C-alpha cells in the first residue's frame, strides 16, 4: 500500500477531515487530525445537513457508519416551506421519498459519530496551524500553541479560510455578491412561537426583495437561521455592526428587512445569541494547480461555494471517500500519482457543482425567486 509505514496529518476536524481519518484508519494508515478547537465541545454546531446517496451517504457506508447515521438522523427535518416576507406560505414540500434519498442530520450528532469512530487520541485538539516547511521527504508542521509534528503527507481539510491551500495554489476565491449573517435561536418555541410553528421541525425558505432568510430546526429545540443579502464584499468591515452585540445586529435587521413582517424580529429574542457574518465565495470553475507529491486539500479548502444547493458537506465527504480510495489503491505507482489523479477528478466534479450552486444562489436572490423555486420543486415532484 502506498501509505504503508507513512504518517498522515489531516489539518482540520470538520466532517471531511474526520471522515477521511476514519477511512484511512480502516486501511491501517497512521493518521492524526490536528484541530484548532480546544475540545470537541468548544463550538456550537450549525444547522442540519442533508446527505446525498452518491456522496455523503456513500462515504458513511464505506466508513461503516451508516447504521449510526440512521440512529441519529431526523426524518422530519426534510420538510420544507417556501414563504414570502409576510409569512404567507407559497409551497409545502413534504416528500417522503425525498426524505429517504436525502436524509438529514444535525451537524453536532454527525460530528459525534465521526469522532467516536476514530482510534483514541486521533484528534489532537488546540492545534491551530501556524506554518509548515519541507523536512526531508515530508513536512514539519508548526502550531500556534508551540508544538510541532513531522509527517510524510499533509491533507488540508481546514475550511474556507484554509491555511494549507496557499502552499498548494495561489488562486484566490471570487466573491459571489451575497453575504450571510448566521445566527442561532435557542428555546425557539418559547422565544419565537410563530416562527417555530412555521418551521414545524423542518426548514423554511423565506424569499423576497432579492433577499433570503432560511430557518432550520435542530433537534435541541433551537432554530438556526441565515440571512442572505446583496452587499459589497467589504460590507462586514464597513457596515459598522457589532456582531457580538444582539441589539446592534437587530437594529441592522430592522433596517435591512424593513419591508418584511415584524414577526421575523423574534429571531433575535433569545437570551444568549451569537452571530457570524459570512461573505460567500467560490473558486473559478477552471481552477487547477500542479500536484505535489505529498500535499493536497479537500472540502471547502479546495472548492468553497455558497450553501444554496446543499452540496458543501456532501462534496467534502465525497472528497474524503475518493482520496482514501486513491491513496490506498494498488493501481497507482506513487502517492504523487494518486494525488494528481484525485485532484483531477475532484476539480472537475467541483467545477460542475459550483456552476449549479451559483445558478441556485442567483435564483434565490432574484426578483421572482419564489416562482422559480416552486417551479423547480414542482418539476422534481
């Protein structure tokens, strides 16, 4: 096997990195995951994820985790309502077959399943990447806590702001024109009963005025929500909003969504709330780079894109599945050749999915977004 007697470092402990670690360990590979979080409980996990048969579910099956997935998935989370800014329901989507083919799970339980599947001490916590340099035929990794690690192969799974990617490619991402403000409302039934009932355990796509407001119920009784607005790339720095202050964010929301029903403001009624502004980027469809012999990237580090097609986590898990197969296959003459073959396959797939995602992003923020989305769902139905 190509990785026999080799040590692999995966930088980043998200779904893609953890799935890759699991798949490699099943083949006897020595692998460590270096994660910047202080512990597995450091961060609140985001909204629900729908996993697709050919990508996310295929990776979990190969990892031997499909039973654990179905033990924790949320069948009701597949329900979706399309509403306008005044909360009028335009479409109800509750297709049982679709729920089965794209089952949903909260991010927290999925991460727990993946972490619990790994050998003890696979994840090294509190290791925020600082730099790396060639060391013999491998790499010397340096972390901000002062520790180091010398390894044979490095795989960057460290997300949209990847610190590994610049060692591989200088290609910069492109701004999509949309910035999201992400929030999470706990005890939603108490603080926002109207919206909680509207979501009904699933999702709500509220569309209008070239804006979007997406709500997603979570198993813990909270609502994750994402506003989508057409603003400049520098808006987060220039808007003057203190995203650590609920009242400051609420004041912006009241102004930006002034034509929306006041009931939406209940999303800000929680006692403890966090907000994260996220400008949405994507990489050029024709991006490419020269493959390196012992370095590659997966997930958002390789092909970040807006979330409006539900492909992000599925792409990351498919990357993990394909890379693990390529690196443990007998058909390639070297790790270098295996990485080159993986990147060629991955970048072609990423270009196709990015194109579809950008079309969906434009549709959801158009003047007739509701009509277009209903037409799409009607065609699928």
